C-alpha cells in the first residue's frame, strides 16, 4: 500500500464562525500532520489520518486565541489534539469525493463528512504529489465547545456552525 504524507509547507487548515451574529471570524491551525494510505488515483480504497495541534490556533488576535485555548473552548492543556480518521471515501463525480470519518475534539468523537476535490497529481522534485481541497461544517456544541455569551440586543456572541476548509498537498513516500 502506498503512503502519502501531508506536506505542512503546502497545506492550510482554516475555519470560520459567526461573531455577534453579523460577521465571521476566521482563523487557522498552524501545526498538524497527516497521511493517506492507499492510491490517490483509486481514492475510494484509501484511508486518511489527520492530527491538529490545538495550541497552534491562530485568529490573528492574541486575546481571542488565549480564550480559545482555555477550558472555555479547546482546553489545550488537557486536549492537545484534534484528530480525524476516515472510515469511508465515496466518489460522487470525477475527482469529487465524500470523505466520511470520525473527528475527535476534546473527548467527543463524531461522524463528519468532508466534501473533497482531488485537484490533481503531479510529478515533483522528490516524487509524486497530490493536491486536495476538502470542506465541511460542524456544530461546535456537538464537540463540547459550548461557551456562549448572550447579547443585550438578543442573539449570541459566537455562532454554533463552524466551517472548516483544508487545502493540502501529500507527498508519495
């Protein structure tokens, strides 16, 4: 079985969530690792493992990042990683796939479907490279990220739906 390793220099893990019910806050995780086991050309028979270091969260606002790292949200000292492991990959059309798997945030594991596009496979300096874009939405409260603050005008400080987008390159080993 072929192993492909995620190239962190050519990968981004981004998210966005509504703020004050009127805008979105965007951020990313800067430290992660992952691999694909199998053939990216016969992708339905592959498996994907991905691990994100929660302490690497970055929203470009130090105070907010500190709050997100606290026990109110990710509790990074107790739960240093977010993990994803695929269970099924289904082709929906040419180069489009549903990557279904289990995501664990804090101590909660839930089923997630990433909608993915295989952007292509190319020959690089050190072998073949495959590029993908994958996205999904989760309800943060399903994963124990329940901190909230009501607004005087009605509504809440932080939306429950989190959009996740991952663009990654994997290097054949």
